[in-house]
C-alpha cells in the first residue's frame, strides 16, 4: 500500500490497523494450536466437509449471504 495515511479512507485505515494488530498478536502469542495433534476422526470429517463444499453440496455462496443479510 503506497498511500499516505492522510489519503486513506476511514475503511482503508481501519483495515490497515486491523492487519497490524493481528500481525502483532500472532507475533506475541503465536499459534495456540501449534504442535497439537488432530484426531483422525476430526480430520476425516473436515476433509468430507471440504469436499462437500467444493462440490456445492454444502455451504452458501458469499454473494448470497451478503444479499440475504442486506450487507451489500
């Protein structure tokens, strides 16, 4: 982002701050799940869900959610 803060919109500035805060928290706290093992049954369920979403059997398109909730 090669823009000065004075030229940013409020939304752009907010997004920049959120990114900076998130990066700093990750730097300070790290990933709390790092090094933990995932049970085989959980991994298999997540993989099935991922496949179902990819095939359109599960989930809802983002655009439809935005429209349904009146966010766009």
